[in-house]
């Protein structure tokens, strides 16, 4: 039996979530922790930081830094949360309703996606709406891969199979996500909540780019190992785009319109502006209107 503290915005205990299992939040991975019976997603974390809009900053926070992602605001540590473990009743990110350490309504998509996405590692055993007032949930989950990490011991041929399955079945990942951290060593997806179905070339490009770019930035040697499977090369950051396009082409996806000129840099800019940035981004996971605003800001910043 484990008691999980639920803290209000002042850092005071507002409620206690009782989990009938032995849980050590010091071993949490993201929002997922392993108990003796199963895994749990959304039952708390050791507090480290979260994000707020700049206009919300006051003397109750320590400012850490401005986020590298323009729409996420400031990374801060709330003074009354520091040193505590549990669920904290402030959104972890400004554009989502998920409180720190737990799950909001957008995470409910993992239930359906885990059933229909054939490469899902997650099997949802139960979803619990423990806070009906704020619509917060936690999930009991089994993982077929035991949450092994591709960036550590991944098989590049398994990753190729995952990508080719997604391209063939129209499953997609948002393009500006650190997606490789949600892919297991055997090429399965552990966090399927943000997957979506689309047959557009923009979203297919974003899917492959999201995987390649995040892999290259997390473990460049594993990235090179993977593109060697396709006999591709890497020269600079433009290669993430061109290698993604080549993978689409080899999977019988028409990419002819992506190359309007004979100049490499011009074609790169054209693909990014007219295909990558127009695909679904992280903002679309909260509200479509917000995602569209993020898209327009990406495009304005790139031009």
C-alpha cells in the first residue's frame, strides 16, 4: 500500500491517492513507475520543475531558464513544491491540462491507440479518473517491452519495421516531439497517446523526421547505425530532412513535388516550410486552434 500526496498550488496536501501496491517514486521514468503488480502512469513524481507563461511569474517561483521551445514559456521551480513527491495541482506545461506528475484528458487516447496501433508496447489494464473535478487520471499498464530504450540497445531493423508499418498504415507522430524516447529496443512504441492517423505526406514526413532527428540528437552513433540500414549518409542537419524524404520515397510515397529547384539548400528550405512545418505539431495535442497558431508561428520564424 502506498500513499501518494496530492498538493494544491500552495504546496499544501489537499488529498491522498491510495495505491494498493508498493511504489517508489524515486524510480519514476517520466510519469511511469513500476509496482509489484504492474506499471502505473500518472501517480506522481519527485518534483523538479515545470513550465509557466512569463506573465504568470512571481516570487513564488525560482526561474531556471527560458524554454528553448517558444510556446512553452519559462522553466521554473515552485518554492513550495521543492523537495516533495506526488501530484502537484499546476499544469506541467502551459498548453496542457495535465497536472505535474499525472495525466489530463488528452492522455485518454492511449486507451484506443493501444488497441488499434499494432506496434504498441502498452497494454492498458485500467484507467482511473481519481479527480473528477479537474479531470485527472492515472493508468495501470503492462508493457510488452518492459520499457527498454531504443537509444541504448535498439535493433535498427526493428526500427525500420516500425517506420515502414507506420507509413503503410497511416499512423503518425507529431514532428516536433522527442519521439525516440518513446520507442523501445525492439521497435515498439511505449507512449502511444500522441499517435494519430493521417494519410498526408506532410504528416508522414513529420513522423520519419521526428524519429530520425530525435535519435540523432540523443545518440548519434545509433542514428548512423540506423541510416546505414538504408545505405544513407549524414553530412549536416539538412540530412535529417533529406534522409526522411528518401525513406518516404523508398516506401512508395510520392515526393516529386518536394524538389522544385536544382539547388540543395533551396529544396531543403522548401520542404521544411511547405511540408514539415505544416504537419501536426505538439500544440495540436491540446487544442486544434492552438496547434494552428503554433504552426503559423513556426512558419513566421522560419521565413
